[in-house]
C-alpha cells in the first residue's frame, strides 16, 4: 500500500525562520547594544564605526555576506512569525496572506541583494 503524500514548500520557510531566529538570538541583542548604545556613547574606539570603515566593511566579500545574512534572515524570520501569528488574532491566513507575507520577504531580500551589490567591491 502506497501512501499518497502531499508535497509542501513549508520546510523551506521553516528553515529560513529557524535560521533567522537563531541568528537573532545569537547576535541580534549584541547588534542593538553596539549600534544603539556603545557606539553613540563613545564606549568604542573613535573611528571604529566611521563611514569609511563601514564602507570598507560593506565592500569586502565577507562583509557583504554578513550584512546580507543578517538582513535577509531577520526579514524571513519576522514575516514567517507574522504569518503564523495572524491565526492568533483571528485572521485565518489563506493564499493571499501567504503570498503577501512571503512576497514582502522575497522582495526585501532581492532589494537587499541589489543594494549590497550596488555598493561595489
């Protein structure tokens, strides 16, 4: 007897959600601490977050990869959480909500990739 299994693309979204959640848990709080408090209060060396240093970081291949990973995975994590939270507030998400949520994440990812590549090398 052969089971009739239905294919789903849900594991891909759960993978992006999980990766974004793990990244947010591991480095999200430190990013907020560094960029919102430590740098503006002068707790870090003076020129560490200068425009020239940040531009050099964004032009390096590893810097591009890190920036892309943080923005894209945080974005996918957020929209997946929003999509599944719609049910909690009484909105039963159908295909339109799915397309809207994941479409926003896809467009945001594409725009981020374009912006990172537009910085140059």
